C-alpha cells in the first residue's frame, strides 16, 4: 500500500463502525460515510463505549483515547469525500438492490485506480464488480465481528480481480493486524456456507424443542471447543442479517439445505434481532 493513510468506509452499521474504530486505532484517517445522518450519530456515540470495552478486554494493549480516536474519523453523508482515497470498503446491508444502486451511483466519484473492497458474507464479488468500470480493482473482504478483536479476514477474488489488487489488500490488512485467507468467489464463500448451516440447523433444533438455546450452544462451546455457540453467534451477527444471508444462499444454489428456519423468520418479524435489540435467542441487558 502507498503512504496514503486515508480510507473510506461506507455504511455506519455494526460492521462499518467497528471497522472505522479499528482503522483509527492504527492511525488511519477514516471517512465514515452513510446516507442516514442518524446512523452516523449512533456510530459516533457508540465508538467511545466500544473503545472502553475493548480496553477492558485487552488491558495490556496500548489504546488511544476516545478524543484521539474520534479526531481520526470524519462522519459524513457526502460521497464526494471518496475522491481522495485509495481504498474504499463498503459495508451496507446484504441487499443486492441497495448495493447495486450504491455502486452505480458512486463509481464515477473516486479515482479509477482506487481499490473497492466489499465487506460481504454472501454477495458474489464477480456480480458486484460488474457494476464498476474497472472490475479488476474490486475484491471481497469479509471481516469478522467484532472487527477490532477479530484479527482474521476472508478475502474473496472475483473473476476479474487482479493480482495487484490482491497483493495490495493483503498488505493493507496486515498494516492493521489482520491475517487473511484468499478464497474464490462462490456465494457464501467458505465461512458462511459453513456457519449459516450451523446457525440455521441450531434454530431448527430449538423449533423442534430438541434442546434449549443454552444447551445447544453448550454442546459447541464445551463439546467442540468453539468460542461461541451457533445461536449466540446468530445473535451477535443479527438475526435479520442471518435470514438475508440464508435467502441469498438458497436462491444462489437452489439447494434446500439453505432453506431458512421458520423460527428465524418469525423472530425477525417480531423485532427480536439479537444483541442490537437486546433480545434474540438470548436476552442482553
């Protein structure tokens, strides 16, 4: 990567906010863009609390102050801010219609040499890259949640992604402490083709009253040694995001193994989305 320390992050939801915080910790100048001013306000208010939590979880690390961190982040609704960056990372929800509209709206704003990274768990990178004038500069970067604490990224190459783009993104990720594995472009890639089967089947187990949420997750954490069970993971991701991703996988592969559990759909309809609403498979205070 060049000496340019200015990175644009599009989407001020959970992932975008966490990514902006993580980059700012490593002294990047971050342009956090969202079309919704309220989303930006929530992100700005959330970052100091997240920083305090991360400090408590890793007290040995040297952390910046909240003031130092926020001084490195520009919160804006203006896409013209993309003109002066060399890497853009997009994090809006997994809705193809919204993504396509965004891509076609902004593709003429940034420099032709700018690399465009899509932080997605299921959307095909080749399909997304077709919306841009230079598809060789488009790549997938599937960050894990919470971004500042997860030092791993699944990198996805589209059909046209160039070797230069891959190498530049790998160097960029390493610059703020991320390891990566590069995989090929199929919907769900590796991580979500596996993880969403676990989460979906765990929801079916609960729907069928085979076991309680606590006991289903204990089998994974205590039996298999996983850091988190599938239901707690779904709560962390957001059940609405899980449902959207399962729909993409089911439509992409036309395979009934990705058919979304009706309980998941019902919980989303009831507004029980997990941690972000305080109630999912578990309660959060």
